[in-house]
C-alpha cells in the first residue's frame, strides 16, 4: 500500500486513523482481484456484502513520511456467517508498525441479516488461513 502525504499528521507520521484505511484498501484490493469488487454500484459477488463487527488495532512504531508499506492479512476464524482476520502493517524491511484484528459478518444484501458464506468464498478465505 502507498502512504500519501495526506495520510500524515502535523509531525509527518501516518495519522492513527489512516491505519484502518490502509487495512481496508488491502482487503479491497484482495477481494477485487477475486471478483468480489463493487463496480458500477453493484456487488461483484453476493458475499461481498459484509459488515464490520469488530476492529481493533495496536500501534507499535510510527510510519514516518510517504512511501510503500505492506499489509499482511491472515484469516484466523471462518464461521458460518463471520470471518476473523488478523493483520499487520509492515515496513519494507519487515518492521511491524501496527497489528490488529477485524471481524466481518456476511450480510444478505436485501435484508442486511447475517447469512452463510458461499463455498467458493470459504475456499478463498482458506487461502489466507494460517494453518
């Protein structure tokens, strides 16, 4: 992911709220590459309809200035209607700047009620599983 000048605070560090944006953008790129994007106002797949149920982040070291950082995503739990990710925001040298957890709930696009994942979605989640 690229850190832009407008991601920085007045001290030249990535603003704390921008780490969540970096994670969101990494997830968007990953899922868009699998056909689960949101183009022309339409979901690429019904399972792209998710709500964030949990988001927690711990800051380890500031990112100073603009440039490339990496977001490492791992799936640690796949439920019938939910998925739990862990993530780390890393420098090019591998230093951990932030880490955390995010949980998505699969929502029916018509009712916004939890609904089970499709098998093809579960298979994609398994490619991000640690074990």
